[in-house]
């Protein structure tokens, strides 16, 4: 059985993004200025980021037997992601997201879950994650796939640690709903908005401590332009963001997760791992798209910036 550094388990979507003059309300009209189409999905973006950093990665998910599904799988394979954990369904269409972005960066997103919401335990090869260091989970829209994630955790063997990026969809359901995953999470990585939804706390330090008491071993709170806050209860660090020219923040949180997990895999400290997370996120937002500018470790400037991240 193949050994992995990280296996991702989340939605696979084709992202169809439209730049519009403005986001129309009911009964109003607007017009499209530009459009793009790329493979996406939160866990998939993180896994691609880890693959570009040289990690051995795989993915669990489900797509339809359609052109979108073929592209979603092929794009992962091009990034050296093992796709043997992905099920292809003849009965479902692949998932997609339609997004509308105005000139100020405001967004309206519409999710068509498709095959993502039909994942059941019969689709999962439990031995696929028996030899991974981390299992990275992100959100689904439907209850069936969430139940499948919980079932996988209850049957998880070996020494795999659980990494959890809840996203707004899961966080809005509340901490009681997410408790089966939170109590198993070695590292939990919400953004500040998701943290408040889960804990009711506006203060990131108090919210993070609350999640630690619920069972998480490490909490890394993504603070956007303010950087991140990381803690394991015995130490905590507020780490400034890397200052760059922001073009598009799509996928920044996914990129942070890739960088933070990469640091943990290397055996780096919480402080160093947080700095790497901020670094990878900063590279992501310098171009349009969630994956476009995710860095490769072989890039000389990335090596130099990682060196500076380790100095402290």
C-alpha cells in the first residue's frame, strides 16, 4: 500500500468565475466583463499546494463521468497527486461552483454539489488512508458526505493525524455538529469568521483556547491581512502576514493550510510552521486563481523566503 504525507478528503468542483460590473439583486441586471474556468475545491487546493512543495499526497473524493470530472482528475494527476481514492460515478454530474465578482472584490458564490454530496462509505477504500501521516478534511454541502467523513474517522487505523479546515459551510452548523471531527483533530485551521461561528468568540485567542478544550491539539486561526494566530495551549504566536500586492484572495486559506502542514511535516515549530503558512498564502494571492501562483519548492526565491521563516 502506498504511503502518503497527506491525503485530502473534500469536495471537487469546477470553479466558473465571472467578473461582473456589479452583483445584481433580484429583478436587476448586470453584465459580465471576463470569465475563467479552473479546477477547485478547498481540500484539493491544499493538496496541490503540498504536492508543489514536494510532499507525497493523495485524494479521496467523487466526480461524475463527464468532461468536468475528467478535467478535475487530470489536473490533479498533472500536479503529481495520487487519484486512486477518487470514485467516478455514472449516475451523477461533477460538482461545480459559479462565482460572480464585482470590481471591488465582493463575491457571490453558488454551489452545485453534484457527485460531492453522494459520497458514502462504500466509495471509500479505508486502506487508502491507513499509511498516511495526515488526513486533511474540508467541508461538503450535504449530510451524506459529512456522515461518510465521520465514519472514516471512526474506522481510521494506523498513526494518521487529522487536519481539519472547516470552512464556512461546516462552521455555520455549530460546534456540536462538528464535535466528532474537532475532538479527533490534531490541527484545526479556521479563519476568524469561522472561529466565531463555531465558538461564539470574537477574540481569536479565547476562541482558539475553546477549541483546544474541545479536543484539538493545535489551532491555527487565519486572520487574513493580519496574518495568523497559532497555539497548542502551552505556546501561542501572533504572526504577521507577508506583505505583497494583492490581486486575488481566492484560495488563500487553502494555501495557508498547505504551508502550515508542510511545516509540521518537516518537524518545524509552531512559529516556523505559521510563518510558512503565511508565506505560501502570500504567494497565492499575487495572481488570479486559487492554484495559479502556488509555489514550487524548487523556486529559488521560495527557498530564500523559507530560510528567513526559519531564522527565529
